[in-house]
C-alpha cells in the first residue's frame, strides 16, 4: 500500500501542467504513450500523422477524424485533436472493460500487446509516469481492479490476499 501511495504521489507531481492543474489519469497515460511513440519529435510517423498513440488501421473500421493511412499502416488523423481523442477513447475503453487491454494488466503486460519494442516502450512510459513497469493499469488509471474468478486465482495482487477470520 505504501508503494502504491508513493507511486501515486510521484505521478501526480510529475503530471501537473504549468498552471498547476493535474491531468486526469487517462490523459496522463496518453501523454506518456505519446512521448514513448515519438509524437513530440518532428518527422516521426506519429508526428506526421497527427497520431499520438501511433494507432494502426483496423480493417473495416474508421476512427472518427481519420483522414487516411500513413506509412506502416498507421492511422492518419485530420488533426492532432482527432488523434488525441482516438487515443483517449482507446484508454477509456480499457477502463470500461471493452478493450484488448484491461486494468488488471501491468504496464509491462500492456506493452507486449501495444508496442513492437515492448521493453523500451514500457520503460519510457513508466519513467514518464513515475511508476515501475510492474505497476497495474488500475493503479495508473485510478480505477478499481476488476474482480472476477480468474483474477482472484491469478497472479498478484489478488492471489496474495488473505482471508480475515471472524470468531
């Protein structure tokens, strides 16, 4: 619990704007992803395509604001605002349980599905958030974990929970 609270404090301190306002957790993660994807570096695919999440085209689906396809099958958005909206929507789907990612995953587990070079991507996102790669998405996104039969018998944090006896 102490580790969790310390990670939250550090991430809040790192994710404030110049005006002192704290970004919502999904926006904090989106910003960290954009940095890892190279969105802020001129000439990169995410930068040229107004695609901060470096999202790929999905056959038969068009993102709102999608205006075409860039090199490597990445979505080209009409403008940066449309790209940010798409990335934030994908992260919101994670919190709602309607994504291939779920809040019970660690950042490291998400990276294996999200990025080609998952080790570098994961360490970059973790560093930008002020957390470790083993931090759970529910901790980063500030939502409760999903409790189901599989997660209760799966890896920590749930497998390490102990029952409290009542007499």
